[in-house]
C-alpha cells in the first residue's frame, strides 16, 4: 500500500531527526533535510556552530554517515553541513537555549521574556513560548508568553509558522518547552493592499505644443476671411468706377466741362487778392493805442504836491 510507504518514510525521518538532535545538541542543532538523488541520499544538517558538527579532521561527520547507513537504511548517505544565518529565528535552537538556561537554575519568567526580546529583536512578526511542567510547585502548570502577531489555526499556521520543541530534566520533574515563531516577510492571505489612484500629469512641453497648435489654427482662420472680404471690396470698387464712367459719358460733352473749369479759376483769383488787405489793417490799429496808454502813465507818477 502507498499509505504504508508514506508512514514508514515519516517514521524514518523522525528517527533520524532525533538521532541528530541528541548527537549535535552542543553544536546548536537547527534541523535537517533529506533529498533523494540518483547518486544517493543527501542529508543537509543546519547548525549554529558547523565546526563542531564536522569535528577534527571530519571525524564526527564520518561517524554520523556510517551510523545513518547502518542503522537507518540510507543508500550511500552524504552529509552536508550549513550554518544558520539568524539563530534567533530558528525555533529549535531557541528551545534548546531556553532549556539550557532553565537547567542552570534561572526563573522561567525571566528566561521566557529574554527569549521573546531576542526573537522579536531579530525581526520576527510574532512569537509564542510555552513552558509546561512543575514550574511553580508540586503541581504541574502551563505558562504561555506571546509577543507580536502569530497565527494559531488554518493553513497559514502550518505553512508559515515555524515550531520547535525541547525538554529539560529538573529536580521537580521534566519540563517541556514549545516555541512557535512567525518569520519576517510572511505575506498572509488576508492582507489587502489599497492602491491609490494614479493621476496622469501631462508634461509642460506637450501643453505648450498643444497651445501653439491651437493658436496657429485660430490665426489661420481669420486670414482666409480677410482675403475674402478684401476681394469683395475690390470687386465693389471696380463696379462703382465702371458705373461712374458710364454716368459721366451720358451727362455732358467735354466742351462744357472746360468752360466750367475756366469760370471756377476766375472766381478763385479775386478771393485771394481781397483776403490779405483786410487782415493787415486791424493789426496796425491795435498797436497804436497801446503805446499812448503807457506814455500817459509815466508822466503822472513823478508829480508830488503834498510835500510843499
């Protein structure tokens, strides 16, 4: 059955994970991945201190590959070690660190709050630390410490939230530490982005060009009208001159017009002679009385009979 194959592969993975966790606890074990290739099975181990996983001269890596081949039926296993970039965002590493601090005798509240501050300082969106067991006395209890925003149910909780578990043996009994971390940069399906409406602003150059084109169109239209009006005026003038010529030919012959011109010249000549004689005389009469008045005023002033 295919279902049995899936179950056996899952059990094999959990057994390998537990074995590596016990072997590499001091190296800061952060998880593992198994990749089946045509050449063999690649086991990628994530650790906080990869030097301790490799060992002196690769001794520990060779022993781990030999155990995986003999005890867990892996074909041609190849172990690859990778360093964890940010240990504070790895729940397994943080759970083991909390267990180590509790084993040293620190209070569980202090340990939990320091872990929360470190994880949130690394940029996590949300953290949940659960410590269960005999933490206060002879009776078992459970204490939860939450910070930030974290999903508790649905597909996002299984897809985005990372989980880690560790145990620690104390005098009262065994304590279990469960850490859940929501890493930074996770985009949840219920997130809605409000897009602002974009206003298209036409550049200044295009506006100037459009204004110039409109002005050219406006200036071209009246020129055509002026040309048509001027043509009409010229046509009317030509018609009027033709009518005047026709009328003059009908009214008088050219001999009578010459006699009328001579009469007009005679009438104009005496008028020119009369006009200068009349204008010169009043100018002379106006100047004489002015001189007499000034002379009489001068003789009157020096007479003084009051002194005698």
